[in-house]
C-alpha cells in the first residue's frame, strides 16, 4: 500500500510540446515517464511498476513457450558483428561504445558497440556450449535494454533510442523441430498479449535484413502505427504491406499478343507518368511501363512496374542483391543513356545493358500486355511495346505495393488496409547465423549439421505505450487490470480526517490480501483535482471516502471504464471490495 503524498506520481495538466499522439501525451501527463533527450526516457515509479508487470507476464508466458532465461552483455565487441551476416546493414543503427584506448597504437580491437539485438552474441555462445543433438532443442531468452540509434526517434517509447525488449533465440536439429519451436512461441505471444489486455494480431511479415525463411509480426491496430496491415475479413489473410500480395493477376493469365510494331514518338517536356496520361497522349497510367533504376550493393538493376503501381522496396530483398537503394540521376544517365523521365527496358535501347545485375518485371505488367514506355532518349517514348516480345526481362516477381480493394490472394474478396503498431516479431531464421558462426551439432551417426535457428522479439516498453494507445478516453488512461500500476485507488476527500485514513487502510489491506495493489490518494488537494488525476492515471477501481459518506455509513466505488458510481455500506466495504479485486484477478491469471 502506498500513500500518494509520499510517493512520486507527478501528473501534469498540459502535454509536452513534442507529444503528437494520445499515448505519448498520457504517458507524460500521468507521470509515467520523463524525457532525458530524444528517444531517451526515465521510467518514473508508476511507469516502472507497469513495466515490471508486463515483464513478469512476458517472462511467465515465454517460459511456457519453452524458453530459458539468461542475461547477455549490452556492450558487444564489434568483432562479433563483423563476423556476422549483417554488419553492413546494421552498423548504421548501432551506437559505438569505444573504450578509452580506442584507436591508440597497439590497442586490441578498439571498437565496441551497444547491442541492438543479440544473434551475434548468442550464436557463438551456443556454438561453444552445445555440440550434440542430445542437448537440442534449446531456446534462450532475456528481457533487457536494447540500443538503436534510430534516425527519427518519435512518439515517446514507441520509437526510442534505448528500449526494453524480450529477445529469444531457438536452436533445433532440423526444420521440422524449428517450426515446432516457432509455433510454441507464437502461442506464447498470443497468451502474453491476451493477459496484458491488448489486442495484437499476428500478420505475415517481411524477413528484411534478418534474412530467414518466414516470419510474423504482432500488430496492435491503431491509426498512429508506422505499419500498414493488408487484411481480408473473409479468409483471415493478414500481412504487413511490405510482404502483402494480392490476386490481381489471375493464375495462368496469358499476356496479350503483340498489337503492332514498336513506334517511337516525341514527347517534348513530358517526363512523368501523369504527363503521358494527359492530352495529347492520353495513355492511361495502367497502360504504361514504369522503369526504375535501383542499386543493390552499388550494382545497378532495373525494376519494371505498371505506371499506376508503386514499388514496395522491401520486396526487392527477395532478389538477394544486397542493400538496395534508388540510383541517383548521375548514376542513371550513363547506364540508360537518358535522364529519368524517359527510361524504358526495351531490348536494344539500354546504353550499357551489360552493366545491369538484372531486369526484374513485376507480375502485374502482364495485365498491360502492350503498352508505352520511355525510349531511353530524353523526351521520347515508345508505343506498342509488348511484354514478351520487346522487354529485356531477366526475372519475374512481386514488387508492387498492394492497395486496399484488390482481391484477396486466397479468396478473392476485396482486401482492406489499416495502420498497426508492431509490438512483437517472430522469425524462422534457418541456418544463416549458425553457418556464419559455425554453430553445428553432431547427430547420432557422428554427422555434423548447422543448427536451425529462430529468433523472437517483443517490445516491452513499446507494448506499454500501445496499451495506452488502445485503452484511453478523453480524460486519461484506462489500464487493463493486469498491467495497471495499482489496481485500487482510494481517494480521501478529507485527508486530514483520521477516521478516513484508518478506513482506507482497512479497505486497502483487504484489497491487497485479495491480490490488488493499492494507492491511497491522501494529498491535500481539492476533490475536483483528485478525481481528474484519478481519471488521468487510470487505475481500474476507485474507492472514494469522504467525511459526509462516513457519517452516512457509506463509501463509493467506481470502475474507471464505467460512468456509474455505487455506494457500499461501510461495514461491508472491505469484504465487498476484496471480492471485486479477487474476481478481476481470477479472470486474468
Ligand atoms: P520497427 O520496424 O518498428 O523499427 P523492428 O522490426 O526493427 O521494429 P525488431 O528488430 O523486430 O524491430 O525488434 C523486436 C521488437 O522490438 C519490435 O517488434 C518492437 O516491438 C520493438 N522495437 C524495435 N525497435 C524499437 C524502438 N526503436 N523503440 C521501441 N521498441 C522497439
Ligand atoms: Mg520487426
């Protein structure tokens, strides 16, 4: 039991100027966090209580999922990362933690980094400790601080530079066993989010820089989320937009036969899809080919899309061409022979076709059949360009952004789109890391094999804020029972009245015995201020004790998520409140 007057829960009437979204404003106003600097926060005592509750639920469920807790260093020798498969991609987001002798002559490897995640630490550890199939499968987890130098930290704890993550790593003898571990963790995640009291949906996800064979993200649906989820209400299909596909091109779709000879025509001043769609050319965007020059580890390649489509850059990861970025105009002209705006991929028109790592066509250009594209001659275009006859395609794939309204890939019903906050992620990694770090095991025939890995992450601090984003009203936070900093708030309207404090303590003790955490608001503030703060900090059950009520022999109770106030007879109040608490606690546990 805590007394507010002696506790530290500094509430604010106004939100800080940098808080754009409701949950960020409420985190600060309710006194849960304080900012040190961009993306760096102190968890104030109330905020820390919520973090500890989420952490404990996470620990229990991940243990249920078969994982064993350990704790790894946050400072990593850069060497581990240099040896790993993603130093190039990950170094940008890593804080460097050079030691005092860094760079001095004769100092050993001078460079340390702060861990953004721990594959590069756990894999060598497991290699050193496990060598026989008898010791597999194993799954290790920790709940600890992670460091990422995010380009744009924002929205409070949502995208921070230092944050708390549960990270787990599974090691199995083969794919089949690894998939079992994956599904156990998926079930553990579902149980975790349910107990925390937040709705999080598993969606198919891109494997990105982690590589790996398949993956799911857990998304909390929210307008302020950084991700787009494409989903179908009929079939249950759901995927991150980066990974989503649609049934736009029917299976077995036949590309139209050539219509006529390719014809060059002048398009003075016209260098955009939109320009070509207007008078006097009138070529609809979905009848044009869009040619993009990209660089993969600094080697150029082309992507052809319909003029009406957008590139989903994450999908280019499947090509295995390294770190991908758009080419600059200076890089484009010598390769293509023209400036951006007049580009195309018609055979024989590309100036230095031999420099290209490939010409990759998006499936949807099949729907164009015969279309118009740039001539690789500034301000000239070509018409009657046939996909099969004329384009210099070396590979096909799905590279476009799926839009709401397109047919679901599994049932054909129109797809929908909504924003989501990624609170967790699970990957089936395969053997990428174990091969890199030589983490192998011996089978019963003395045969050596790389271990099959999975990796798993839950943003603990991001989840805390996602709960608030999903569970608040105009007056403040509405904490789900299991993660509320306190479950019961006892408001003393006349804090100087000795009898009031003693009744509060009796009720508080009964509530604690029933499994609730209790905060007594004994501050010398007006009732109006106390009720406002009670709504703001969002403790689920409020008990109000006032001098007048005591004379009448009653106390008042109110649930944060309900409007109505009920009166309890003073004599029965401790027992009745204890029952309310144990009823709630039982539902959650
Ligand atoms: P995002 O796409 O949001 O940048 P990520 O895909 O890089 O996240 P993972 O490497 O999958 O993140 O990390 C696992 C979990 O850690 C994420 O699902 C998320 O909940 C949390 N997380 C990642 N980055 C941050 C951050 N900067 N601040 C707070 N939580 C984060
Ligand atoms: Mg992720």
